[in-house]
C-alpha cells in the first residue's frame, strides 16, 4: 500500500501542472460562449445553435459566475470532479469483513490503487476528453449509484419507514435527473442498476415506494429545468432543436460509426482499452451471481459483495451499451466506461491467496506497460513540467502538451495579435472552422451568427445551408478566419508555402475551392494554415458536400510531417 501511495503522489506532482496548462478543446469553449450568452441576458438555443440538452451550460454558468473565465479555473474544476469520481470508485469495493464504515473503506489497500489507476488513465487521455459532459455527469451518476446501493439495503430490510425510504429515493432521483440534463444517455446505466437493485431487494411493495420516489425526484429536476427554459425564453428554440434539428444530428452519428474509426479510437485508448477484456467477463460473472442469489430463498440480509458487484456491473454494461450504440464515436463518450473497469476489477478482487498473487502480477505487468506507453509518464511530455510552473499556459506550452494538434497555437497567435489590432466588436468576426472557436474568448467577442461551429453545422444540416448563408449575409462580420488544414489541405502543401506570415493562399490550394465561402473574400493575413479574410463583396456559396478530416486523421497527418 505504501508503494501505491508513493506512486500516486508522484503521478500527481508530475501531472497536475501539465493538466492545468493543457488547452481547452472546442466543446468547453462553446459551452462557455453559451454560458456567457445566458449570463448577459441572451437566450440559449436562439443566440447559439446547440443540439444538446442545456445541463452542461448551467454548470458552466455556475463555475464562471464563481471562479471567472480563465482556462485554469475550468481545468481546476475538472480535476476536482475527476478526483472525486476516483474517490467514489475507489471506495466502492466491499471489504471481506463486510464492514461498511468509511474509515474501514479508506484503510483498504485497493483504495489508493484504484485512485492511482483512475487518475493515471484520465491523465493519459487527450484534451478532447477533458472538461466534457460524459465525465462531469459521472459525479451525480456515481453519487446516485451510491445512494442506490444503500437504498437497496433499506428496501430489503423492515427497519426503514416508508417516508424515510421515499425521501432517500427522491434525492437519488434528483441526482439521476441532474445527470440526465447533462446527457440523457445516462438513463441506460441508471435503469440497469435500479433493475438489479429491485430484483435483489425482492420487497415489491417497498420497491414500489422506492421507484416512485426516484421517478418523482427525476421529474422535479426535469420540471425545474423546463421552467428555467420557459422563463428565460429559450423553450421554443429548444423545442425546435429537439424536434426539427436533432433527428438529422443523430442520424449522422450512426453513419459515421465505422470499424476503422473504432479501431482508431482504441489505438488512442491503448493500453487502457485492454481493461475491458477483463472487466466484461467480471461484469457478466457479477450478474450471474445476482441470478444465483435470485434462485435461492430470500434471506433477511443481502450479501454486500453481490450487491456491490451487481450494481456496478449493471451500470458498467449499461454505460458500454449507450456509448457504443447510441452516441457519436467520440473519445470522450468512452472514458467513463474505461474508468468503471478499474473499480469493477477491484470489486471482484480474488480471495484465494494463489489467485490474488496471480492477479497482482497481472496488475504489475499492466502498470509497466502503461508506464512505457502512457503520455502521463512520457519523458518528452514531463520535460515541460518546469515551463508549466514558470510560464503557465503559453502558446508554445499548449502546442507541446496537446494531443489533438488543432489548433496550432503558435501559428494561431499571430492571427490573434492581428485581429486585436482591428478593434473588433461583438458580431464582427466569423471563425469558419470548429477549432477556431478559441478566437472568440481570446478576443473577448461574440460570433457573427448563432452558428458558432459554422463548418460542422453547414455539413450536418446541409438542408439548412440557405438559412445559415442568409444569417452570414445579414451579419455584421468584418473578418473571417479559416483553417486550410481543417478544410482538407495536406500539411505538406501548407508547409511548402512557408511557415511565416503571408497574404496569399498556398500554390497547392484547390482552384475549385476559390469560388466558395470564405475564399471569395480577399486575404489580408495568413499565418501558416490560418487565413484571415476581409469581408468586402458577395460571400459565395457554402460548401455542404466537403467533409473535413476526422480528428484522428488530422492527428496522424500532422504527426507524419512532424509538427
């Protein structure tokens, strides 16, 4: 245990400065834009197009109101949330002496080991998985799962009166409801865990009271959120997005789910994806034990290990299902399931000495593999530790620490400085590509239209391209910034044109693209892949057929030419 604690301390010391200095990716910046809109009397969904539920925006509104708008603040909150999740997962396994007090749980040698591997796994992930909805909703979801575990024992026993039973279930339902507002797919693992709980309790009348409370608690949170949407004026715009835009959004997600992209995702998750090879059999065995319990006469007290293993297994398999079959194939959707594997394996730790010795050998072998492969323990990455402390999150530091190489912060910085000289106001800048959304907070201004992710929204909602084009025509935009790399040019062709400042497109830029938006507008500044256009004439048509490179392809291309 002492060795594990020392390893955990070393991991934290080595990685916390790096994690704080890593850049935010595009999604948290979009949530910040929405939060600022709502906090300054704007209207969500009307002023910024967003196909998702508003829960994460409410969270950002709270964080930014209390802690300000710095990247450090948001990343600090992210680390606190992930650390709390690690603690909840670490204390989930049951000691074999069946003691359930927190002092006993914290003295378990598995606690620091689970925290170590959970944080190690998270620190190994790209910035695209940080400060994301799927991670943050784990906090209310795991808190609800802890209440579900305690509630199962209350339902199964006769001691807890019905009003107290109802009160606890209302609180649990509120937590599930809060997680649902962040991302509704959490309903799948929640339903799976509640089903296992109800079957194990086998007290149908008391379970009815319990389930009623959970549903009412969730409904109260749902009504409170709906009331906020209606009071703020966002409800009709939210309803339009949910009923008219979202079907297209989710259909596209299914079309982009391919075996090639899934293999690419697992390459980025290696070696942590290997844990599923152990966790899935463990989860199925845990549910088998639940089934065995149900075949026996009902006992006065539920076996705590069976309960802990069954609930976590149900939540884990439910999480895997929704991440694989209901969501887009993005990295952040698969991080929670990967973190759950660590707690699940710890929960099923073998009792036999010889088997436990073999299991420890497997853990050591995996740790050695992760030590070699993981970015969290990479000497090249750790070499930036001192500069993180002395310089903070400078463009050079962000470029070195990011794993998804967009934006290129060093190439983007001259663009930021150029635009600062133009004295831009709200609505006078259009960031054409997704990863250019960072320009808005860097300059302290709002987008020219409600379509902040302009190129992606044009591609996904091609049937609404005229609506988007009209918004651009009627906007106050003075400048447009585009990324040649995100628009399909190979890094070799961009690099061949020179890395310095220019006012022309690279010679290899496709001629057929010059008549399309935004390349119909004169170029006044270019820094590497980033092009600044001054708006002076007809905009030209939007390209709705062009498909920008996937994130993994962008990363592979940049790595190939050596950024």
